[in-house]
C-alpha cells in the first residue's frame, strides 16, 4: 500500500532580491528568504515568484516533495541526485567536498528529460536543521 507524503511548509517573507517560483532559498538572520548559494545546502524551495522587495510573502517547502526549476539539462538515470546551481535552480549533483546533495529528481514516464528552466518534481533530502 502506498500513500502520499505531505509537503511540510512555512510562510516567510523575502529579502530585497526578486525570487522566481520554485527556487532554492536560504533563510537569513532576519527570518527572510533569499536565493540559496550554488553548491551549498538550502533551507527549501520557495513556492511563489515575486518582484524585488523586502517582505513579499510566500510559502517555503522544507521537507517532502516540491516543484523546482532545472538549472541545466537533466536525464533520467544519470541526473537523479541534485544540488543548488546558480540563481537557485537545481542541477545534477557533482561529487566534490563543498557540494551538498539537496534533492532527488522525480521524473515520470512522460518526462524522462528536462531542459534548463523546466519545472521538475523533486523530493527534498536532508533537513535544514542538520546544518
């Protein structure tokens, strides 16, 4: 028997940077979200896009499944593990001391490849509490 895993999310506000929908983000010391650093851990995936400006409200999924934006081409079977790329988009994980595996790509039978800037489904791994 299978059952869906609920997404865990919280409401937060953005820092002064414009955020796109489904972008990897970090929570700063002021409790606001900004784009996650490439290769580093992230706190979750921001669910709403918005214009630049402090205090734009939105949901942050920090555990479970989410949509994300691909930062480069992905192929099922070779690009399952993902890391944060530039501008908060997710790319295939590259094993290196500084890189952090943050999510697994969940391709479906109708979509075994993804191009840069495509929406993809992911399962988040780890926890921001682990940092």
